[in-house]
């Protein structure tokens, strides 16, 4: 995966605000995401970690292109075969 894609995913997960069900804010911390990110940084990632990356990249692009809320982007990622595996 390209560096700029990894940076986009990092921004999406940790820094950007999103239209969530309870308002516009950043995502809550999720230990599964943190653990996956730590494995990615160490180069010990699993197939499940790569699924998360692909899901979050699609979600980020969908939110940006269609200016939509998180739930719609999340459902679109799942619908096109990019599930995060976190559900």
C-alpha cells in the first residue's frame, strides 16, 4: 500500500472528524484498531489488519467524495466487499 494511502487511513481513523450518529466528532478509541496499527508499524500485521486498512481507505474516500456520514460510508464499504471484520 502506498504511503499516501496509509497517511489517509491514519488521518481518517485518528484525526478527522466524522458525521456520527451522535454528532460531528472524532472516532472513539478502539483497542482493536490500536492493536492493528501497532502490528502494522512493527511489520507483524495479519490478514485481518489488512482488511481493516482496505475498509477504512474505502470509507475515507467514500465520505470525502460523497460528503456523507460515517454510517453510510461504512455500509457502502461492506456492500462492495470491503468489510472491516470488526463487527
